[in-house]
C-alpha cells in the first residue's frame, strides 16, 4: 500500500511530461504539413524530382520497358513436396 505514495506522483509526472512534449511538438509545428514530409523522401537533395534513367534496379527489364517480375535467367519453380504425417498419410 505504501508503494502507491510513490507510484501516483510518478504517474502524474509522467502524464505531465507527455502533455509537455506533445504541446512542444504542436508549438514547433511538427503537425503542420504532413504531406510535404511524405513527398520529401521522393525528391533529390536539391529539391527536384529524380530523372528516370531507364534502370530497373535488381530486376531485369523486358525489352518493352516493362520490368519483369522474375529475371529470365532464373530457374523455373518446382512443385513443393507433399508432406506426410507420422503415420504415412498424405
């Protein structure tokens, strides 16, 4: 029961700290323009959109320009093996 004399003031201080941090974030404008921050990752360092270079990354591109989901040199996928139970049933 005596622990409540410690936990109640500590929880009140924690709530006040959380409210203070949230108020500071509001005052500093952290929630003003959320769309701009989401688009900023797509821009280069100078603020312009990157130019397409025709590179398809790690996936080989089809001659038509459409990236293929699997490189042409990849082996064909085989069917998974059937699992059997300990009694030999399928």
